[in-house]
C-alpha cells in the first residue's frame, strides 16, 4: 500500500510540474499587446488604457473567460514579445496581407476594424501626388506597423518614432516631408490639434482590414477569437464600441 501511495504521489507531482510548464494558461489571464500611445485605438487615460482596440480586446477576453493584461510597448517590440511567447496576441494595425508576410509566420483573426491609408504632409508641400512620390524623401512612422511596410515599399526614408503623434508632429514642424498612417489616426490628431500645419495629400483607394495577430501554434485561440468577433459583429457590440470612438462604424468593410 505504501508503495502504491509513493507511486501516486510521484505521478501527481510530475503531472503538476508538467502542467506548469506546458504553456497552457492556468491563471485565467490573457496577455494582449497594444501600443501605449496610438490614439484613438489604444492610449492611457489616467491609470487605465482606453481606445477602440482596448475595448474590443477587453470584450473578447471577457467572452473567453479571461482577465486581460495589457502589455504596452512599441509595435516592433510587441512583435518580438509575441514571437517569444511573452504575450498571447497582438492588437495593432496588423493587416493580413501575405505580401508582407510571405513566410506566413502568424495567424490572423477575423477582421475587427478597417481603415484607409493616407499620406500626411505639411500644408505647404504640393509635390506628393502618388505613393511613389515619397521615394528617397524623409518620412516619419512607427516601426512594426503596416504603414511602415507601405512607406518602405514606396521608397520613403523613414525616421522611426514611438507613436503616430510624434510622426505627425514631425510633419507639422517640417522636420520630414510626409508620414504614412491611417485615416482615423489623422482625424483624431486634427481634432485634438486643429492648428497643426498638416493635410492629407493622398488617400488609398483600398480600405484595409485589420486583425488580431497570433503565433502559428495558437490555432485554437485564433479560432475562438475569430468566432467571438463574428458574434460581437452580429449582436451589435462591434458597432457600439466603434461609434463610441468614431462617427462611423469602422468594424465593417464597406467596399
């Protein structure tokens, strides 16, 4: 009998140790990466994080049965954290365009927002008519975002900054010629800085879909998140959160 007890005790101890290192969440917490100052999608308001991405992420976590822990860093640092399993998924301007991810390193959830891309210039700049016109010209932007890809693809000489606010300030102060960003970020910036010396020089003809980003080994989580996003769309939650921050519903692609 003592021998059996010893075997059972050893088995349970092994099971507990294996469970602690299995990579499965046992704490009821999901870690979601967001940019700290990416208005109006994720930013701090006092001692809490708010914004469209934040509210969507909180609702998803709640429906998954988890408490959410936000990890705030720059976009490129968050990608490294996702790769190193320091966060469970990334909420950022992540567009599931296979041209930017030819090796298919990540999983993309069902889209939860859509937006146009814009080139923002100083009001005195009149030579940007096409995206290619930023080639070999000084630009500003945030590393790790889809807009960085568009900038580099079109030959811009991008000065990396921590957030879109800094990028647009550089344009307004004529430190750079242009910044590639999204329409909603530009609109929010102009609303808060009506005297800023910036304008939209060009807007994309395409409207881009954006998703939550997960690793390839997170198929189960990605499927659950995608199903929840679909349910949130059908029950009106997506639209309600969108209209809290914008004058329109950006959760649906209208093309």
